[in-house]
């Protein structure tokens, strides 16, 4: 079973995640919108999880948490889907779009009692935008400009968590990041007599790694206080460019191989604190990203260092409850951040709320999880765009339990 699921992840997941994830006009810059690696537990808590340790659910925010899942759980398979609705608004116009796809696929298992491992495939960044405008060009009175972009950079990772002692856990993720981004600029005269399309395709791939640590202090009456730390090193992505000049969608006028292009992802550090009891988890994270050292290819765009704060709560359902409602797990959270991009010297506020429910199935061995989030990015000041996004995530979690008699086969 284990090898079949890994085969499924490697062969099916890559094709599914090549679809666009998260439409945003702000993905026109750099590698697009950076997507943080999360599980269904984290999504319901607005991405919180640096200090969370749960004996039944996966937590991909901190690899040190991989060893928190305890016997009788021997393996966990998780697959997520999403539906997204975006509303875009400027000072004068508004538009809406809806899309959906597979969001992630992960498999967790144990090598040894003190060594837990996971393999997974998630989006690292995504580009998806379609912008139309009208401008004057030379002797032509007016022409239509269209800017389009699509593509996904994916992360295939192997994570390892080590329980060093009763209190201390360490974790390491080794990732292979790969994918293709395509950007197109087209020019149309208003009478549609001529169409010129310039397309730029960038292919990139590299290895990367990140680390995590958790220290748990056991208090009285089944309570514990956990401190967590995560660190992502600075990474530079070298992209191979291929440029196409097209006269309309069919005729290729010129093809050329462009110079290598570099994209820089800065260092990031995070700390977290969690208070856990038998039935609840209350946690908060604070993460710093050093974007100030990144240079932009656009004159009107600058990067700045950013802090992200998130907080989440989880009520753990009681598997021995007398009613099905008592076995449900509930989650909620929020996050607040200034986006690292500044456009025309204008900052882009970013905030979000989330909630989730986990519904156990098949004698609590598996579950269906539903998460909802509302996010706001940007502003209508200085001709910019305010984006409001609603996401509904569906995650299927299948657990294998050693020593537990199955009621359904």
C-alpha cells in the first residue's frame, strides 16, 4: 500500500498541480504568488502550526511535528481539493472569477519509532492573471494591450522528523522545486487587423531545504506548552527563457533563447507558541521574511521586509463521544501581514480569516475535512487592485491503524 501511494503521488500529482492555483493580478511579478506548505489542520487555523503537535493530524508548517503522530496510527494519506472565488475591484471597475483544482497530495509513515517521514507534492508558487488595457502606440490612435500569465512552480519534498528526547524534536525537509511559467503580451489594433503576441516561457528547477525545531514542556493535568522554530534559507532560482514573437495565434515570426534569469526567495524565520490540552489547541505564529534584499525588474515595484502574524484554535473531537456531533473537530484562525511588494510606493495590506471542520469516517480511521477562508489583498489607492478571495478546501485523510480491528473492508 505504501509504495502504491508514493507511485500515485509522483505520477498523478505532478500533472494535477500543473494547473493554475490562486488567480491574482499580483502574480505578474517574479515567481508569482508564493504558496506556503500546509495540511488541513493548518488551513483551518489560518496557516498556524509552528508549535503545534497533534497525535492524529498532519502538520506541515514545521517538520519537527512529523513525529508527534503516535501509535496506533502507522500511516496517513492526505489529498486536498479547492474551489476558489475571487472578486477584483479598482476605483472604477470590478470583476469576478472562479476556479478549482487539486491542491496537494501527501503521505506520512514511520521508518522507526523515533523517525517519521513524509513525501508530498504541493504548489510552491503560481502565476495566473489576465489584464486588458488600451494605449496609444506611435501613429496608431489606440491599441488593445493584453497581459496574460499562467503556470505553477511545484514542490516535491521528502520530510523527516526526529524525536530526540521526550521534550525535543527536530525536523528537515528536502525539496525539489520545478515548473514552468508562461507570460504573454499581445497588441491588437482596434479594428483587429493586426495581432502581435510576445510570449516568454521560463523553466526552472533546483533542490532546497528547510528545518524546524519543537520543545515541549509538560504541565499538570494533561496540559503542555510547546515552543517551535522554523527556518528557510535564501534561495536563488535560475530560469531558462524561451521567447516567441507571433503574428496572431498561429504564425510564429521569430523564436529565440533568452538569457538566464534569476529569481531570489529570501531567508525566512518563524517562532510559534502553543498551549495544548487533551481536547484543545491554542497556538500563534510570528514569521519574518527578509524581502528587502530582493531587487525588482520593474521600476515602480520595490520589496520590503515583512512580518506575518497568525493565531488559531482547534477543538479536538472526542472519538468516544456518545453522538456523532461530539466526535467532530473544529478549527478557526486569522492572519495579518503587510505584503512584501510595494507598488508606486503604496503598501498592500493582507489579512484573512478561516474556519474548518473534520468529520470522522469508518470508525475514526479516516476523515473528510472542509475548510473555508476569506482573504483580502491589495488596495484601490493609486490605481491598484483590491482582491477578495474565498476558498473552500476539501481534504480526504485516510489513516492506517495497527492493532485496530477494521469494521469496514
